[in-house]
């Protein structure tokens, strides 16, 4: 079913591709409110600046498929509205479901593929190319990529040296957000290590509030929990090996990471609603229950990326005052830094599809979402002043400073059957682990059995 830009409704949630960025430290103190930056730092916040020429597409129809729902979808629709305005094209949004490759397969089989799909996994781009659905990026879009993106981000969207994807959205996914009133009442401080994090969680529990909100109904959040712990604890070399399945999920390093994560998941009082409640909580609700209720919310902290600010915006809480953030605590020597992203891929040889890729590769499109918050762009020519607060600006600066030094999230390097399918593979194994975090060996076996099958296939 196609939903036009004029009648779109928000459903479901989205999942972003993740990549590990070697960033030293994020400057996350002084988290500004969305009203900051209206002076010299906030210039250019009126009509979107036009840095790229787009063709006239009067009368042409362009369809875009994405898994985004809720606040993310609403803002993306504003991005598409501007494309409509500048080109004269009629753009429709096609709500997709995870796994998006399965969704697109049905559309292709039915003879109605969208012009462009926003693919939230590296593996999904590779599958789209292998299935001969994806069309190479045209010359105008390539010019924008060469001008605005580092080699590393261009390579993320390339397969066998051919450019197919335009990475439009990134998100730092190594952040813990907290209710400042809850933290103050508990007498806690922003923790820097895993042990300090658990200690802070117990202080919040003693103050009468469930410490940590977990959106376990959407298992991609659980892969993010594992990946942050594993990267910090096992280090980048092991991380790369596990991501390629060069070592098995029965490796001692996986046992150690699951055991560490079980220190949180296994202490049911530390999880809002306990494990069963977490498994029934979707990501947006996991955020809202942390920031609705003033100093008496259902939870004190929630882990996830900068897109959390979009869900916070749907509450009365304000980023920088009621809601603040600290980097994911160091489990090993350093805190991990994980980012996510979504790439636009053309599925039709159409002028409209290539024009949309060109637009999405420009700072023009990125600026619209950046102003709204809950978004970080890999576009190095997007003015940092465009971001609505210091939190977003600092995260964006760290992302751009990382340049080519990036790594993919292991679940997004994996075949989608293992790393990105509801009810299967890593998603199911980690949901089962949340239910029973004492069964580390059983979880490792389930992960390895599913990985061996998926990588062989």
C-alpha cells in the first residue's frame, strides 16, 4: 500500500545500520536545549539553503520506501516535501517493515518496486545488488558524494567498487540518557565505567525508581547493548573477527560479554518492568517512560542513540535540563562509540530516483532533519550550527572528525537472517537471553548455530 505525503500516518519503528567510530571523547557536558543557537551559532535557520541544482520533474512520480515510523518518519516527510517543492515531482512514502529486503522482494515480485529505498543495513545493500534490484548512483549524485562525504562513508555504500548507496542519516548509538531529577534525588553522578553504572543504577533503585528502561520488544536495541559491551571489553580486533564470523559465537570473549551484560539483565530490579516488561516495551515507549512523570517516571535511564531526543520531544521534558546524556560506560579500557545510518538506494532507472539521491547527498536535505533534532549527518559540509543543541552538535563533530576510521556494526555486516530479522538469529537469541540471562552457554550455542547457518547460506 502506498501512502502519499499528504495522508501519511506513523506506524512502527525503524532500525539503523550501525558503525563503530574511533572517536576519542564526546563533549557531552553542557547539553543545550532545542532553543539554543539562535544567535551567531544558529544562523541560517529559515528557509533551507540551496547548494545543489535539481532538475524539474513536473508530473513525475517518485516513491520512497523506509522502515521509519513515529517522529523519525514525520521529519523525513518534511525532507521529501522540500524535494517536491523544488522539483515539482509528486512524492509518495511507502511504509516498509523489517526485514526490508523481504518487504522489497514482495514489491519487486509484484512489479511495483519503489523508486528509492532507505536501506538500514550494509547487508541489505549487498543483497539488493546481488538480486539485481539496485541501480548505480548517477553522475550528479556522485559529485555530491565526492564533495560532501569522506571516503569511508562512500565506501559504505559501494559494492565491488560500484557506488549504490547514499548514506543520509547517521546516529551515535553509544549514549545513555537520564532523567536529571531522578539522578539528583538518588544522589548519583554520571558514571564512567560499567561498575559505576551498575552502582548508579542501584542508587536509583534505592530512591524508589526502576533504574534502566530497555526496549526489548525491538531486538535491535539488544544487539546494540551487546555490541557496546563487546567492543569496549574485547577490543576492536576481536570485534572485527566476530563480525566476519572468523571466530565463533562460542568464543570465550562472547561468554565474557554476555556474562557482563547479564549483570544488568539478571538483576530484575534494575530493569523497568523486569525482563518480561522489557520484552513488551518498544523503543519509543522505553524512552518516554523515562521522561514522563517528572521526578517519578517509570525509569531513570535509557540507553540508545541521539534519535532518543525525538521521542523526548514528544514529552514535556527538555534536553539539557530534564534530560541529559553520558557516553556508554567503559567496560574495558575505553568507552565504545557506535553510530548508525541509513542509505538511499535507487531501485528504478528513473530521473526522479537519481534526483532524489542527489538531493539526499547534499547539505540541503540534511539541514532539514538536523534542525529538528534526533539526527546526525555524515555530510561533512553540513553547518554544525544547524543542529538544535550542544548535544547534537558535539555528536556530529565527533562523527565528522572520525573521517574514514569507521567500522560496521557486526549485526549489520551479518546476513540479514542472522543480524536483522525479527524472531530469528541474533535478535531472537538475545531476547531469549534477556528472559534468562543465566543461560550464557545456551545463548552462545543458539547464536553460533544461527550464525553458522546464515553465513553458510
